C-alpha cells in the first residue's frame, strides 16, 4: 500500500514554466514524512497533484495500485486526505456539524456511522467546545482543526497536513500531537509540509527536500539535517539544537535540546 509518484511534471495552465519536473517518489502507508523547502519550491503543488486537485501534465500518480487519472477528486480524497494550509480555502458550510458530515453524507454512509465518526473526530481534534459557533467565527488556529476533523472523518489512509504548526500556540501543538498519535495508532501515513524544523525533526523520520522544481534529497532526518550543501541549496536551516551541535563539533547528529544537553 503506497502513493507512487511516477515521473511527475506539472505546469499551471497558462504558465510557460513547469512548477514540477520529473518527480518520482514512493510514500508507504504508515510512514511519517515531512516535505521541506523554501516558498515556491513546489511543495503544495506536488501534494495537490497527488491528491488529484491538479492533473499531472505528464507522469502518473498511483495510490494503492490505482491511477488517479481514472479517479475523481472526491474518490482520491477518500484515500488521501489533504488539510490545506489555510482553513478558509476548505470550509464551505455555515455550521461545524454540517461541515464534518458533508462528505460522509455525499458518500451515503449509514446514519450511525456518520454519528460515530463525527463524535470521534470532534474529540480527537478538540473542537467540540466550538460546535455551536459559526465556522468563520472560530479563531483561525482552532478553525484549522475543524478542517482536520473533516479530513479525519473521511478516514483516508494517507493524511497530508500543510503547515500544521503555523500560527498554533501550545494548545494547538498539543492537539496536533493528539491527532498525529491517533493517526499513527490507526496505521495511517502522515505527510506534512512544514517550515517548522523543530516540529519536523521531532516527529518525522523521513524528510523530503524540495528545490529547483524537484526533490533534491530524501532521507532519514538525522542525515538530512546534517547535510549542509542540501540545506543551503534548499535555503532551510536545521533545528537550533543541530546548529549548535554542528558549531561545537559534537557527534551523533543531535536533533533536539535534550540530546544537546546530554552531549554537553
Ligand atoms: N495557482 C497558481 N498559478 C500559477 N502558478 C502557481 C500557482 N500556485 C503556485 N504557483 C507557482 O508554482 C510554484 C510552486 O509553488 P508552490 O507549490 O505553492 O510552492 P510551495 O508550496 O513550496 O511554497 C511557484 O513558482 C509558484 O509561484
Ligand atoms: Mg505551500
């Protein structure tokens, strides 16, 4: 069971340049993968193409053996859930419960299953206290968890979180941990796009680095965050603990403050 990206090239309509060129990558069910790279590197474009929001210009996306070219966007979203960076791009109902139930009703799930899933995701995402508030009156960081709830309710095997820590305080970071533990316990793949290297280093074993319309590195976090040439090319800085460890010449590819303290 995997997402297979095969020689994907994508150009936006009316654009003279490709946004993505000849990308090939496999992400398996159960993996935790982070995609990093500077703004405009093509991270969101790649995941939107994986999720069949955009059609490849050339190349293929195969999910669990099925070519997305033969699937609708709704069918693909059942397999690969995508939580947009900006929740406002994803919310279109005037009520939290309606928003969560919308897709489940579209797929004509039995009523008791709809209720079961709705209740579960209301708890996992921590948005139950906001159930009677209009979605656009919910504070933006919490509104993002409404879109997480909508995606979790669909129960896809692959979940993409675009910048999940952006704008989140301690409440949000803690809730995000609960969501990720829940997904992992269910054997789901978690794919994140993030500029938050502390978050990436702490939670994602595998790191994919994008630059120049392509993937320039794809490896274990301990290797990626100690490859200066790659990080420089992608214009990303490793976690602060790794920067300090590097400056002090400490061994062991340190990635967090606990490890740094122990090494000192
Ligand atoms: N809707 C769009 N129409 C045309 N070009 C776009 C659109 N969205 C993104 N791009 C371009 O595609 C490239 C990749 O963008 P994007 O995937 O958003 O990067 P990232 O998510 O890594 O910041 C950039 O050059 C960007 O300007
Ligand atoms: Mg983006």
